[in-house]
């Protein structure tokens, strides 16, 4: 059987490896399936096992001395990010998001290849331009020209928080692998109260690729797949959402073929009304990432071209069982003066 090959020197997200040790942390099942192909820029290369119940902070202190570059690939168990004080000042950590959706060996190989092509410096440039244009705009508009929908987002609100998973990692930092996302969420999101909202109003065309992440409480992978398949109907035709103050008040299919996605979203809203809240707007900036077929968490940072691609997030793990991202390549983000800030097809 062929092995998953990792080329540490090609992963520019980590920056220069000289003088450091490169670690892969993975489930024991994958230990002998992973091979490191190296060019000796690093001082050494190691593979360490991590399974359900293991304490990553302990692994860091006992097995991974500083300085270190660490890539985590643990599809079999939920990986909790370490606190900054445990990560330490001279480690860099990259995490493949591979437990919230099913992750095959093929998809790991696929995203490693995307990670090799990922350009952190390009991402930094895109982000700089995005923030410069964004700060000059009084509000942002999400426009789908074909569906003729417009949503207004008041993005300068103090009650929101911007996060970046982009660029070259600095010491003491951690990031998704492959990287490439700027996201915005309401500030109080991490408290138990999901009753905080982004200021979004209007009609939104949800047309594109869903990613259905599942949290750690018990769930059946078959259910996750069935829900994903119903939602997947929105890849060709939009679900038109009416949004009032960040909450989806109504959904309808723009075409009969999107009806199964509407029905499934409605069922989710009925079971847990918090799925109606647009909890996250994501700005994917990794145009070197190719979408992997099916339900795949690592698709999230996808960008259709250098202008980036927007996605919208419903539900928040661990408060809801699922987090649904809907990647919408056709949506353009315009300023109040109708200048293109982000997104759209090329
Ligand atoms: Fe996101």
C-alpha cells in the first residue's frame, strides 16, 4: 500500500525549518502509513502518536521540546487546540481539520498537496487589501447577480470579532492546515448564549458547496452523510434566505432541484432554532486548494480565484451538534460605493 508522503520543506506555512525539528502527530493507526520525505533543512524529523484520551499538553512538554514545527493529522479523534502557555513561545502548530467530517487517506493526501501549494505570502497580501477596502466602506453588500439578491452587512460594528488563519506562522502560533480563512463572528460567541448576532439584513442566495461539521456528542456518520446529501442539492441552484438582523426568517428554493436542501435546512431549524442564526461569515483566500468531493472540513478555506470566496456558517459546535458552512463562489462582496471588495466568479 502506498504511503502518505509529507514534504516538510514544501510547507511554507511554517516558514523556514532551519535548526528546528519537524514533528507529525497522528493516530497510531496511521503511524506506519505516513512517510516523511525530507531535504534536511530541518535538524530532525519525528512522528508521534496521539489517540483518544491522550493529553496533548503533556505530549508537548514530554516529547516535543522547543523549537518545533508540528503538523497534526488525527482523523480518528477530536483534537483540542492547546492553550498558548502550553504551546510555548518556540513552537508552531498546524492542524488538519479532519475529525469533524469523515477523512480518508486519499483526502489527507489531497490536502497535503494543497498545503504544499498554499502561498502564505499571497494570503497576507489578499488580507491586507481586503481590510483596507473593508475599512473604507461604511457597510458591505453580499450580491448574487443571477439570483438578484442583496444582503447588507454592517461590518464595522464593535460587537464583532475578526479572526485570521492566514500567512506564515510566527512562533507560538497555531493555524489550520491548509490555511486561508478570514472570518467574522459576534464577540460573545464562546459563551453559552448563542443569542448574539451579526448585523445582516436582506436576501441571501445560498448556492454552493456545503460542509457539515459534526461535534463530539454521539452521532451516526450515516445521519451526517444523509443530511449532507440533502444539503448538497444547493450546489447547482440557490436556496434563497430572507435574513433579518442576522437570523434566517424564511427559506425558499430558487429551483425545484434545490428543494431537498430547503427541506433539510427547515428540519434543522425546527429541531434547533439556533441554526437560523448566521453565526459566521468566512472569507476563504486559498485559491490553491482544490475542493475534495463530498463532505470535507478542509474545503472550508477554498477560494475560487484570487478575489477569494465567501462562506456562511450556521450552528456552533459544541453548542449545536453540527456546524454548517455554505461556500458560495458566486457571491460578490461590494462596498457601499459598489466597488468589489471580495469574492465572485472570475
Ligand atoms: Fe469558516
